[in-house]
C-alpha cells in the first residue's frame, strides 16, 4: 500500500530531524576527541577509543561523555567518576610519542 502524501512528508521531516541531531552530536564528539587528543598527547583514533572506553566504564552515552568533557574544558569541573574513567583510559591509550621530542 502506497503512503499518502502527508505520511511521506511526516516521514521526511522525521528523517531530517534525525540527521540534524546526528550532525550536532558528531560535532560535539569531534570537539571532545580534540580535547582528549591535546590533553593526552594521543592520536585522534586513540582519542575516539578513550571516549568509547569512558562511556562503557561509566555506562553513560558517548555523546553525553563528550558533552561533559567540553563542559570540563570551559568550566573546569567534571563528575569524579567520569574523571577517574578518563584518567584510566588515558593511562591505557596514551601518551604517544610527541613529534619533535628528544626521545625519537
């Protein structure tokens, strides 16, 4: 059975809404990865792993972890359990060799 015009419009509007939410979420996660990369002196791939690791160990959605990290960057506060998980993950995934350091 073919969808009616109003049903198709509603479905497209829902799809557009989901895509906008996904784009916003992606930007937040990318910014948090950047902070983790700078903080931990790790690669972006490892920054992604750190975020996933923190999310899994705290049972908090990855997007929410990213938001907490961005808030931490602005205000300097982060929940103790998230901070502990972040420190543990950074210990596991970093730091990597800093370009230009004498240890090369």
